[in-house]
C-alpha cells in the first residue's frame, strides 16, 4: 500500500479519464477500422488501470478504503489480448478480427464478474487479516493470472513486430511510410511499461523489501495516464494508413542455399543497370528485371550474399555515394542531395545505413577524405 498523494492522484484522475474518453471517440470514429477499434480498447484498459490506482489513493486519503471492493475497476485480462490483436491488425495484411478471436476476451468478462462476488471482496480484505481469509488465495491467483496474461501477450506482440520488421527488410529497400512508426508506438510504449514495471517492482520487493514503493508507484502511473491520453489523442487525430503488407506465415526453417548462377546475374544487373538508383525499388521490381520469382531472388540474396534485400540494395547506394564524393562536382549538391541521387529517400535512413555500413557518419567520412587529400 502506498501513501496517499492528492496532487498525483488528481493528475492521474484527469489524464486517465481523458484517455478513456478519447478511447471512446476513437472507437466510434468514422471510418471504423479494426486497428482503431483495437487501439481504443488498448487505451481504455490502460486508462482504466491508472484510474483504478487513483481511486485507491482517494479512498485511502478519506479512510474509506474498505469501499474499494465495491468499485474495483482494473481489468487486467483485457490488456494482453487488446495489445496483441492491435499489433496483428497493423502488421498482418490477412488478419481479420472474427468471432473466434472473441475467445481471448472471455477471461476479461469473467474477471469483471469475479470482482462483483464475495470471492473477491472477502479475498481482497483477507490479505490484511491474520490468518488470511481462505478466499485470499483465489484473489491472488486471479491477480497473478492477469500478470501472466499480459506478459505472454506482450511477448507475442513484440515478436510479431520483430518478424514484421524482418519481412519489410526482405521486400523493400526504403522503409519510409512502411515502418509503421506511429502505429507501433503504442505497442512499444505499453510493452516497455509492463516489462519495466515488473522488473522495478521485483527489484524493490527482493532488494529493498518494498521500501521504495512510495518513490515510484504513483509517479509511474502518472506517466501511464499521461501517455495513454497522448496515444488516444494521437490515434484519434491521425488518419490510419494501411497495414504493412506482412503476412504472418510460418517462416522457412532451413537457411537458403547459395545460387551462384542467379547471384552472378543479380550482380551484373546491379553493376551495369544500377536499379538501386530507383528510390522505390522493391523485391517485386527487382524480380521483374531478372524475370525471376521474388522468392527465388530473396533466397539468392540471403543465401549467396548473407544479406536481406534492404541491406543488399543499400550497400550499392552507399558505394555510389562514396564514389560521388571523389568526383569534382561534389560541391554542387549537399550530402543529402547526393544521397537522394544514389537512391535514398530520407536523410535519417541515409545516415543510419551509412553509419552501420562504414562506421562513420557521412560528414565524418567526407572530412576524412579531405584530410587524406590534404596529406597527399
């Protein structure tokens, strides 16, 4: 139990209620998309969690905590499924939320009913009795089931995002407008919150015997309430874009074997026709130029060059940029201008790729060239 703090509790109340209101607006927003609906559920459940904590502190402040058992708001068993299916909705082009998916939300209905029974009321109160009430074990089992549920679904959500990112890099040479930057933000934030919260509370329990709880408990939920409100507002104001195109298919277990013949054709094409200069080059376009099946081309890049499509194409763009830095017309364009001429589509991607492949930023690389020329 934490010490009541009226200021922090008020902040949590205000932002948590706003988050829940925004989740309702997001739910009814037209046109209604499954990603909007699932995001609204996600924001609602996390807002409800924060509101629950604020209510606890208000009741403690007025010395009527015993009333809390009649107003339990937390619905832990809804958070995990909402997070996971939202992730599926923004990554998997084939995903459709159907009746069979509702099975995942049956536990949250049972949880709501459980909070209205004597099993919860007597079990929750019994935690502070000596000896504990027999129903306390049932109450604690339900709480741990909620924690386990969120943890499992969080892992599944992060794995789905990771697999989607791998898929994108196997199919596209530029990831702008395809990397789901905004759409994956709620998944990353809420997953990080849950993982961080569990680590923090366990460290406090094991190492400090919960002595630090007053320092982090309410401030953490202030952050959760504010972030939930921001996500709800952002989700409502933005127009949703299409899913990534990733399909949650079973990955091939065996590593692709080298194909020297196709690898030679691919290298010849890259060196003589320079398709990498097209900023919109993707696996399908490259396969058409080779008159080959995309899966064959992808397997060849993976097996013969030990790279994904994104890395393979961008290594040629980096090489083209480095070549341009040795030409007399280097000062006619900015570094970013030269990057765009080489097929890059954004400054951030160019800087990131160049640093990973060379160990230097583009400006550092150019400065090193100038120093070398001065020494000569």
